[in-house]
């Protein structure tokens, strides 16, 4: 009697970056992979370390060409050579931290230029700006590409979502086990794309909704009131308001990261749990020790990706199933 082999479920790790000037796609992807590999090698060497990443299909979603163009049209200037060197030096400094305990508060307090003032001012000003209905203007000045995304300037919103939708929908169609990792504006793009994918008509032959196994958001503004009002489905009611294709949502917010000044999302999206649209939404607080240009930058993606908290969640997913 012949034995038929059953193919194991394919596992796919999809990553999408955040706002701000970005180097070329292959350069940024290499930095992301290096940060994750370093964290795995540091904290989970006995389980395979960085080799764990070789067990999954990794796909990096890049929209930096669009955001760079928007930033340039808003009057910004970019020196890619200097940016890349500084990113490499930031990662090198983070890789020098060999122990988990070095990511605690006492070490963060010693980072040059560390300040909670920016986050405090955002916390203080956000309700006032919202009440005065000038948040659009304020965000447009501080983060023009974010404002451009919500306005769909030059088709930015649609183009960015399409970049993510293609690999995401392919993985969902295969019924892969999917880990989606998104940073900053990337988490807004991910939310909107997940909402769109979850509310498309379901094929009668496959009546279940394919789901992302785990979504990890890093430095995400999804708890911000302005952002929530502009998300896909925000004007819908009941279950139609939220994505329906996420099993686990894990959110990591760094101390003093003003982009996620409202650092928790579990309370903002509790109705997803009430309506049983998701199994869990869990928030984590960390200290991001990254430095850019000699000063503390608690929003920097490498500081999130190399942190023991993220590394632990990543290792758990890579080893499970």
C-alpha cells in the first residue's frame, strides 16, 4: 500500500515598514532581517537562533518610493548615503547589547538625548487639536506622508495598500500560517488592507474567511483618535467596522515613542473581542534603545525588531505549529 504524503502548511512572514525617508528596498529589507536575526541569535540560540528565519517564506513590502516622493514634494531633503550609514551604525550599536537586561529602563535612561517631552506634548495636545478640528493641519506639517495617505494624495493610499495586498492575498488564498509585522504607518496600511480583504465576498466553495495567524504592530498610531476616525470601515457599524481576518493581534509600544503616544490598542478595539472577531489583542511596553544621529530615537524600527520582547514573540511563532 502506498502512503500519500501531506504537505505541511506553508508559513509566511510578511513585513511592512513605516513612515519617513527610506533607503532602497533591498537595503531596508537587509537591515530588518539583520535586526531580527541578531535578536534570535542572542536570545534563542538553543532553539536555532537566526536559522529559524530560514524555515519560513519572508516577504518585505516596500512603499518608500511613494513616501519619499511625497516628502520631497513637501519640501523635504534626503541624503540617502548619510541615512544608510547612520542606520548601519544604529544597528551596530544595538547588536553590541548582548544581554536581555540591557534593554531595561536603567539603560534606556542613559541613552543620549533621551526625552519624554515630545510624547508628553503629543498627549497633551491631541485632545485639544481634535476639539479644534485642526488635527489634519497639524499632522500635515509634522508627518506629510501620513496626511497624504489619508487624503490618498497622488493615489498613495491605494498604491501602498496594493503593495501589501498582493503577497497577503496570495498567502491567504494558500491558507498559509501568516505572521504580519508592521511598523508605524505600515500598521495603518496593514489594518486597511486587512479590512478590505476580510470584507470581500467569500467564495461559496470556501465559506470560511482565511485569517492572519498573528499580527504584530510596532510603534503603531492605531490607538490615536484621529487615525481611528480615518481607518477603513470607521463609518460602518457592528462587525462591518473591523477586520474579520486576524486571530492574534500583538502590539508593542516603546516608552517616549510619540507616534504611539496612545500606547495601547486593546481598549480601542475591545469590540473586536466582544464580537469574537479576534482571539486576543495584547499590548506590550518596551524601552527602545535605538539612536539616530547620536540621539535617542525610540521610534526606530531596528530598536523594535531587535528588542527581546519582539524577539520572543517572533521565536514563539517560528517554533509553533
